[in-house]
């Protein structure tokens, strides 16, 4: 096929003449065509790079790793949801059960849920494709870690309070100092009674348990023997046990001692024997309970060794305004 020839009309010669193409223009057209082709090819290449149809093995590996990380973060967040539920339940029991039982103030929710003030702790995690997911997960981990630290400290405090409570329960005088089978009777109780020597009324600061000389006398609570001598006027041979928590018990008119000063005793240990030493009219144990600087009615502390029926009998006898034995 022959190349198409173009003509133009020459007004001077009044004739058609052939148009001769310029060599430079042809070259420009050629360069422009090549540049356009290259640009189109580059744009197509870039488009292909951003489609799944043109992935290198490295790209596919990275994509799988990213998807794997997303799945792991999702699983981690589900586990943290479960941990949140368990932690919430533990905090509820801590505030509404343990701390109430041990008379301790609950930990405020604001303190348990308080965030982290100051600088941005997660700045280095920002600016990536999945930064929001990573930052939120990191925040949850930090918050749960803080709540666990607060709860752990609280449980340590509860454990200490429980130990103190256990010591208190062991220390409080809770049994009779003389067994029922050794008792002849409860001669006199706490309150105003007739003095056996002067016959006038005076305040009786304890309870008198009549028993034969040599009957066993028991410590009514855990404690340390603070005194074991006969130097208190009128009490004869006396043992005083310091139970801690402000409690002390007195065991007077003993025939002899079984415990010594400084000895640590447990509830139910034998510390002495019934007698009639000091200002006493007959063999008996004079027993007192002190809280702080005041003597209190021992009748309120026998819940650990007698039944309800026995308590009513002793209470009736102890409250009679009879004559004491010391």
C-alpha cells in the first residue's frame, strides 16, 4: 500500500503542489508515541501491583502473617473479655463480702478503674495500618494488669485481717475455767453481792465456781501468762493471762500453779488447781474477765463450752443476789 500523498493549493502559481513532510516533525511524533506508550505501560504496571493478581511470594507471606496477627489479637481480646468477667466477680466479692465481714472500707471503683495519666504511653504504636487495634489491646492489657495488682494487694490485706480475726477468736475467753463435772455449783455471779466476812453488799467483779481443792483450772483463751504469784491483796494465788486485743482473765484462790510467768498458753490448757488461798471462805475459783481497764461479766463468754440449756441454768444462779465466797 502506497503512502498517502497530501497536496496544498499555491495561490501564486495557481496550482496544487505536494506537501513535503518535515523530518523533525516526524521524529517528534515518534518520540511522543514512545513516551505515551511508556507512561501507559507504567500506569498499568502500578495498577497490577495493587491487585491480588500480581503478588510476589513475599507479598503473599506478609499478607498471611498480617491476617494471622489479626486473628491472634481477636483471640487475645476474647480471653481478656473472660478475664474481665472473672476480675469483676472477684472485685464484687472483695468489696461486698470480704471487706464487709472484716469491717474494712471497700476499694472505690474509680480507684480500681483509674487510667494512666501523663505522657502518651502508646505513641510508638501509632501510625501503622493496624495501630488502632494494637493500641486498644495494649491499653486493655495495661488496665487489667493494674486491676490485678490492686486486687492482689487487697487480698493480701484481707488475708492479714483474716489472720487477725482468727487470732482474736482464739484469744477471746470462750469456755468455763472449770469443767461442769468438777463443779459443785456456781456460788456467785457478777454484780453486787453480800460479802462473806463483813456481810455488807459490795461489787463482785467476777464469778465464783465451787469445786473441790485440786480440781483443774483451764485457760479460757489463747494468751501469755502475765502474772502467777500471791501478791495481789485478797486474791491469794492468782494467775493473770493477757490474751491481747485488750482482754485479760484472772484466776484466783488457786491451791497451786501449773503455768509460769511468760508462758504462752492455748484455750483449754491446764494452768492451775482450785484452792482457797487468800481472802476465801471455801475452796472455789474466783474468775474475772477484763476488757481494757474494766471488768466485764464472764457470763457472756461461755459460748464455747456449754449448751444453751446449761447457760440458762448458770445465768439464773449467777444473777441471784447471794453471798460470794471471797
